């Protein structure tokens, strides 16, 4: 198969799930083209980028003129130059432009020309916003199979602006992948046809996310608490910091540290909050970390804290459990699908710092419970979130689409 994968920024340090899927498809012998609006400015790069020479497979959008008139002139020149070679797609694009100018852009034309020059069987868009672009490309390339995977940001956008923003995608797309049952239900509320939806979560490589010692829980000299995630409002880090304050006041004899891995716009605000709560000597802001860095932090931790107020699934939760680390997380979105409450971790109400603190204290006082939850967590991930198995399922889905023998009502997860 020839597959084009569309995303916003590539290679993004926080989107290891996309790299895992690309690597899986390449390992299975398929050709992959990467379409991205811009190249990532991350200084740290995932090892798979070099391993699979992914930058050589990537197409990044050229810069576009800022003025509308200049954009139109540029688009006309590109269209005219490619019309003799690809008259069908160019005529269909022109018809679409004349019918709904506000729905098209120079970006769509750039991608269209690339797909004409390097044809693919499937266009696999990550995030619904890219799926909208994909639906326009499909109207110019009708034989193209369009698959869109919804994650979190795109779902929140649908809730904020209304699900109608995705209606063209729901109409033109061949398949919608939801990363959780929660996301699937929301897509149906937005107006997606249930028969076009399959639940297909992101996963982890269990050969990489594997406890090095073979034990269920590492025993450092001091208790290590950890959160991994972008420092943005929906991740709820402020509630974890308040929980740490409560936990510390109730347990002055317990020596511990709380590490926060991730960067984002709220870093300054959260640092200030930690100082106000007199937690500066306990809380460690580690900043953005490479894939290997996150792995190391998880291996050193005893309890994983995930205080989100909005979450479609939570890959970091799955990674923590894969490494036998029990989780304290909020009962929001798709998190209850990722954590078995009372078995692999604890779920608490969102924005409830006291409840988070209580569960941290219980796990701190019962290392045997941590070990048992860690063991169950890894087994749960093995059964449900093994990236190797999920990539095999993804390949099967694509092959079924191309053979026209698919039954889209069948759920694969």
C-alpha cells in the first residue's frame, strides 16, 4: 500500500503515537509519505525519525504570501502549470473553488499537486482539522480513500464550535478512527455516521516500555511522584500541585519529590503557584523531554498523577502502566477506559485536589498495593494497548478498505 499521513507539525516530540504508526506501516512493507504544514522546531528528536529516515519521506508546505491577492496569483500559477499533466484533479479543484471559495486555500492546492505527482491509496489524517483538508482533497481525487483519526484537541474544538465544523468530513470520509469509546460517542453526537467509526486507540511498544528490573515497582530512596503532559489548562496541573501541598502537610515524615515533565504556556504560572504553596524544593519542573527521557522518568517513579479536566484517552497514562507504575487520575473523558479503577490505579473527580492527595497517601503507605497495581496495569496494557498488535489491526483495516470487503460496523477494539 501507498499511504500518505497528514499532520500539523512533524516530527512533534509530543506525538510519538504518530511515529509509532508510521514505523509500524514501514515495518510491514508499505510506502509512507508524510504531509505536514511545518517542520517541528523541537531540539530533541525521537530515535525513529533517524531510524526510518522520516524527514526524507516528509513534504512540508512552502511559505505562502500574506496578502490575499498574492495568494490568488500564486495559486493560479501553480494550477496553470499542473493543468496539462493532471487535468481531471485540476478541473475538479477549480470547480470546488468556484462553488465555495472560503473552503479552499493555497494549502489544499499544494497538497493536491503533491498527491498527483506521488499518488497514494490512502490519505490518513491525524486530527479532524486535517481531515477537513483531506475531505477537500478527496473531492479532487475521488479514488482516494480518506481515513481520519480523532484524538483530543479536535474533539474539544468540536465541543467549542459545534460538531457541524466536521460535517463535510463526515460526508466525504471513508473511515473515522476514534482513540476511545468516549471519542466515538462524541463523534456520533457531532453527526458522524456510526457505521463509519471504529475505535482504534494509540498504544505503546512494550519491548521499550518494559520494567528493567523485572519487578512491578521500583523502590528508590525517596518516593517519586510524576506527571507527564503539556503545561496547558486542560491538563489540570494546578490541582496536582494543590494535592501535593495537602499530602505534604499530612505526611511531614515522608520524603518525596514531585516531577512534572512537559513544557507549555502555563509553565510560569505553575512555577509561581508552586512557590506560593511553598513547594519549590519538592516540585521539579523538568521541561520537555525526549522519548527516552520520559521513559527514564517513568522508570524512576512510584506513582503517576494525571489530573486532567479534559482528556480523550491519555497516552502517558498507558505508558506509566506499561512500566508497572500505578496511576491516580481524574474520571473524565476516555481516562476510565485507560485505567481500571481500584485495580491498575485510582480515579477521582476532576478538580478535586483533596481526593488526589488521599489516593497518593494510600499508595505511599502501601507499597504492596503499588506493586500489585503495577503488575495488573502492565497486563492490562498488554491486552489492550500493545502498539504492535494495534499496528497489525490498522494494516488490516486499510487492506479491507482497499479490497472493498470491509464491514465498517465491526469494531476492532
